[in-house]
């Protein structure tokens, strides 16, 4: 072999050995520092960055080798090679959906809003009330509901509607009085106008021409008046035969009793017949909720909460939410199928 050619070959081999020495040294150091299961190497890498780039650039070497840059490179950057388990599962950033972005735009930080808290029933006498509820349900199953179903089956609907109109119209003067006591003269005038129109043109209240004349049905009692006057919270109580009430409404019933028209009927047979017919009419109006009650896990809590919700709207809601179209229809309906005090067929006490 020509000597100059042999000299060049020797120089090339020496350069290759010199370049491979740092790689072998780094490989041996990494193998001794890492566990046996790790095969990656952390090696300093010098990368030459052009002068037009201000930020340093990180270069990720292959897991098995490291790259040595020239010693005179202007910028030195340390690059750590991820482990084999991490490199096998690249991390990805989840892009929020349009629904999530809308939620964040509404609620700010994306946290769930605080759930609405429903008013709790003030029911410290619950054990007694539950026993009374059981008693009332037994009376209802044995007497009231069978009578109501027979009444619906035998009496035609137009006649039943006339009976309901008659009893509803009887309480319009009482509603007018309580409307005045609550500071609502407009409703008082509507109640008296409705009563007069139905008594005359409606044949004693059997027909309802007042509704055609756009006169609303007003339902106000002294229990509502006491609530408007400031008795806002009252404990719940279930009375025998009368059903759900509050202590405030018990005093309200006592205040309304002297003004009940049925109790002032002197003929006992007529009064008792009308009172019994009114009880059957009230129970007939409640037949529509029987299916809902039969499917309830706790019938007592359902009846109590529904009655209190209705009662609170009667006292407070109609003053603040008259223009709220989101209210359920049963809250807006002024027809109130509860047992009034003068509907119980008892003989009034005489002074003599």
C-alpha cells in the first residue's frame, strides 16, 4: 500500500476512535446510574443556534445515542431524554368542546353553580301529623273517595260544574272582606262584582257569567290576611277531617267562621245536606291527584310540601309574581279545594 494512502487511512481511523470515546464514556455512565429497566441516556448536547433566533432550541436525541456538537458552538442547551415508558405514550392537550366553552362563558371559572335551596317545611309536630295523616287517609279510603267516585259516576258533568260554581260563589263576599283587610281594594271590588253577577244572572251562582265578563275568581281568607299582616312562618299541622293546615290557618278559620253563609242556614236538613254536598264536591276536585299520590314514596311529605307551596303562593306570591309566566298553572288557579270550616255538617251552637 502506498505510504501516503496508508498515512491518510491511519489518520481517519484515529479520528473515528477519538470521536467514539466520549460516546462510549457517556453510555457507560448512564448505564451505571439508571436502573436496569431504563435504556435511555441523559446527555448534554451543544447545539449551534443561528444568530437570528433569540430563544434556545432544545433537541431531543434518540434513546440509544447522544450527539456531541463542536466545542466552539455559541449556545449550549441541556436536553433530557424521556424514559421509554413516557416516550411510548405522547401527552396530548384536550381541546374543550363548544358546550364546555359555553359553560365557562356563563359561569366564569367552569365550576358548577350552587344548587337552588328549596324552602323547608316548618314541621316540628311531624310525628303527630303523620299519625293524623294516617287517620285521615283511612277515612278517605273508606268514605270520602268512594262517595266522590259514585258522585262522578252518577251526576252528569254540567250538574257537577254548577254545584262547584255555587259553592265557590258563596265565598266571594268573604274574599272581598279579606281583600280589603289586606289592602287590595281592586280585588275586593272584583269579588263583590262577581258575587252579584253570578247570583242574579247566574241563577244563584249555578252558572258563571262573571267569568265571561272577565271578573276573576278571588280566593282570600283570614289565614292569608294574617300572613300579609306579618305572620310569615307558621308550623304545619294536619287536622282530623280538615287535612293540612298551619297554626296561622287554624286562627284564620276561626276568624272566617262567623261569616260563613252555610253555617247561617237555620234549617238543619238543608244545612247538613249542603255541607255534605260541599265535602263531596271538594273531594271530587282532588281525584285528579290520586294517581300522583299513589306513586309517591312518602305520601305525607308530598301532601305537606305541595299544600305549603300552594299556601305560600296564595299569601306572598300573588303580590310579587303576577307577571311571571313561568309559574305552574296550579299555583295561578284561584280555585282552592280545601275543606272550609263551615263545610263540616254540625249543628251550630245556640245561645238558648
